[in-house]
C-alpha cells in the first residue's frame, strides 16, 4: 500500500505552485513565498549597497542578482511588484508581520556569522 502512495506523492510534489488570486481576481505570490523573496531581495540590497559584487569591468551586477531571485522563485519582477502593491493596499498588517519575521531571520543569521 505504501508503495502505491509514493508515485502519487511524487506527482503532487512536482506540480507547479497553484495560482493565488485576490478577491478581485488579481494573481499574487503566496505569502510564504513572498516572505522568502523579501528576505532574499533585502539581502541582495545589502550586497549591492556594500559593493561586494562587481564584474570584471567594475560594473555592478545588481540587475543579475535581482533577476536570479525572481527566477529562483519562478516569478517575474512584475509579479513581485504587483503582490507588494496588493499587500500594501489590502493587507498591510500581514505585510508588517512578514517584515517582522524577515528582520528576525536577519538577526538570527547575523548571530550565526559572529559566533
């Protein structure tokens, strides 16, 4: 019986993430994914601001970093911007809680670096 469930589990684990729509029908990024993206984008902001990454010509690689984040999560910059606008206008409390968790995660990561 357990062997029969393994292919079903594998099938569902390979499926694309479902679309999340607002009450008005706008497609938005799921909250848990958005929170991870916010973390990664702010980490990229810190790297870019401190000019840690440069290509050989001395030009910043900021657009490549941001695009790699969007690609990793399988969303576009437009998807991210639209979702942030939706949360800003409709779910600001939820967005604030997300940012609180992202900030806490940065404190934890900072503590791990300085151990």
